């Protein structure tokens, strides 16, 4: 059943990648995009992601799955770790879309408590649909839980959205960092 809503999804790419990875399964992004449309009425799905040139194939794949990528230049931490913090870009995009009435409701894909203020703002404006947490319930931020927003955990959809195990070397999905 396809929803008649005109909702947008805002996806913290690094948070989605790490959260699913930490729960021990691989997300099928094609299935995930279809599921967002059918379950939540998502007509536009933005992935906020740090740009790493070696991941161009991954970016092409995500676009082919129907995601709109919003890139952030990366920096490197003192220990050499990649930083592609997209939080401010995501918040700005959601706020702009809410004020310009580009969508009916927002779906947030993240477990990051930094978005609690955004969720509260969207709830006040009656522009919020749900949080989709890629982390286990005990790893999802208490700040998000305190908003009393609907939170669904992607691990509960592992059977629907996960890649089925294949023989080594036979998996055609692309992997890469979402920093």
C-alpha cells in the first residue's frame, strides 16, 4: 500500500551507516528507499554525507536507488579519522523545507540526540512524522526519546530491508564510509 502523503526523509548518512553496521546487518538501500515511500509517504529522501572521492561508486548507487545526496566537505581529526559532520546542513534543510511548505511531514533517520531540538520544532509546527533509528533501542539518544516522538528501530525491519546472505564474492552491493 503506497501512502498518499508528501513527506521528506532527512538521513544522517554516517549515523545510518554506523548504526546499521553496529547492529550486525547490511541495509539494502533499494529496498529501504521503496519502504520509505510505501510506509512513510516519502517522496524525497535526502542523505547528508561527507564527500570522499574514493566512494564515488557508492554515491552513484545511492542516487540510482532514489536518494538525493547532500555532500559535506570532510576534514580529518587529530588521530586521522574522517570527519564529515552534516548535522547543521541537515537541520538547515529541514527548517527551510518546513518554512517553505515543501513537504507535509519530516522523517528523520538518525539516533543522534543533537536533533532533539529539531524534532521539537517540527512537532510544534505539526511537520513531524517519525524518527527511524538505525541503532538499537538502548543506543538511541535519550534526548530523542524525551521528545515523545514516534521512534521506529530499523533493526526491526532487518528481515525486510536487509541484504540476504550470499556466497563470498557474489554480493553486488556497494560498501563505503558515510563520514
